[in-house]
C-alpha cells in the first residue's frame, strides 16, 4: 500500500485543455479584447482558409456569380487550465457571434503536458 501511495504522490497531473477556435477574420480584434479583459491574453493566431457545411461562399462581382470554395478564416489556439475551459469557450462564443452561417467552430482537446522552453516550467506553471 505504501508503494502505491508514494507513486500517486510523485505523479503530478495538471489538467489542461487546448481550445481551437475558427472564427471570422473581422471578429479577431473583438475576440482578443474579450479574452484579454477576462485574463486570457495568451494565444496563437493563424490565418487559414476552409469551408464548412455551406461548402464555400457564392459571391457576385460585376454581375457574374463565383464560388469561393475555401473561405478565409482565423484560427486561435489557446491552452488553459481545465477549470477555465468553459469560461473561455463562453467568451469565444459571445464575442465571435454574428448569427450568420460561417461564424465558426470551437474545439476543446485535452493537453497532456506543457513546458515553457525558457525556464523549463511544466504543467499549468508553463501557461
């Protein structure tokens, strides 16, 4: 019994989540401000192109209709403590919302480990 207890004490498990949000590019500033206001300033932002159920967007230019199969989007990646994940998702949903098709998607994934390169801090301390 003592061996199992000692092993449990040695294994420190931080629960973290990676949140990937795909949003409209024009909503980026609003989303960033909302996250920063609530104490979540750290994120990575990538310009991407993709499509959802609508399979692109139909645009009309000079009377001619065009199909843009891959629509410009912005992807945000955040890693947060497990207990902050729902709050961050709520902030993202509210600040990225327009009510129109193409508002985006949010994915929440488990994170096994995080390590700060400069200091070697691990787990939640690295966030």
